[in-house]
């Protein structure tokens, strides 16, 4: 087996190409969870990127799915945009997009489902330390989710990494506000 | 100090060096994963990935 590690970062190139379709249709998005920590140098593997988009209609999603298809992406769950919307997104389930002919990495796409997701999207930000021109949920949001909701060893280590990297720049009042919103909406 | 703390401090001092090392690791993991799924075929790969 001939495995070569290229100089070009696979995940970044994958996200950039995927987000082109969202930008074209002016759909707001945020990258959340593991990739936020990894893009700050956190030493762990990942095969997927978690993405939340603002609420869109079925018609808008069908257009997005068609554009993604033209850009060389496919959902692992199927091809028909209307069915994908009705069977997955309407039920708050994620769609998993890959480049055609590949299996990894995956983009796990969800639609904003509640006040908490809408809050994350409203406060989305670019994170200069990553060196990437993508929108992320804020560091405070990521800390709140990982410490209050997700809580797996991996998530707690991601949070620890981000806390050390950002140090005193973290707005603890904002972390507290989002934790309260998590308790209200998800727990 | 555990590894997470050690590594995060290293990143705080030199983020781009940290990112470069992590990117290489992640790219390698993805290439190996893709090679595996292609070897077992689409049907089996989807069974695993969508279970």
C-alpha cells in the first residue's frame, strides 16, 4: 500500500471547497466542536467536521445539495435533496457529506434546531489564531458545550487545550451565559 | 503536567509549528482510513460508516 502525506492539508481544503457552496447561496454556517480544537493545534485525530447552518427551507436545501453535487460532494445517505431534507434535517439528524469517490473526511451538516444554535450562529466569528478564513462558533461557546453538555474525556481535553491556548482572553461571563442556555435548551 | 497541558503550552508558544505537526497526523489518518474503506468496497464501507 502506497500512502503519501501531501503538503496540502486535507481537512482545510475539504472545508474550503464545501463552504464555497454555502457562501454562494449566502447561507450562514459555523464550524463547531472537534475541529475548533484541532485548528488550534490540539494533538488528536479526527475524520469529520461538525457544521451547523442557519434554518433554511426545503427548496433552499435542494439548491444547496445540487451545488454541492456540482462541486464534487455527495451525501452518504443518498442523492435526492428533498428526501434528504425530509428524512434527516427535518428530524434534526445530520447529513454526512464526502467528496465523491472518497469516504473521509466527512462534513456532518446539521440545521440550527433551537435558540442555542441560533445564538451560536448569531455570534459566529473568525478565529485569527487558526489562520483560517472560516466562521466558527466562539471559543466561549465551544468551552460551554464541551464542559457542560458533551463532557467525554476527549471533549474535556479539547476544552483544557483551548483554555490554555486562550488563557485570560476567555470571557468567563460569556461561558457562564452559554452554559445556562445549554441547561435551558438541552438538559 | 499531563500531555494535553504540555502540548497546549507548546501551541501557545508556537501555534503554527503545532498546527503543522497536527495537520500531518490528521492527513495521514484520513489517507489510511480512505485506503481501508476503498479496499473493503463501497457497500461494506457504508455499512460501517452509517451504522
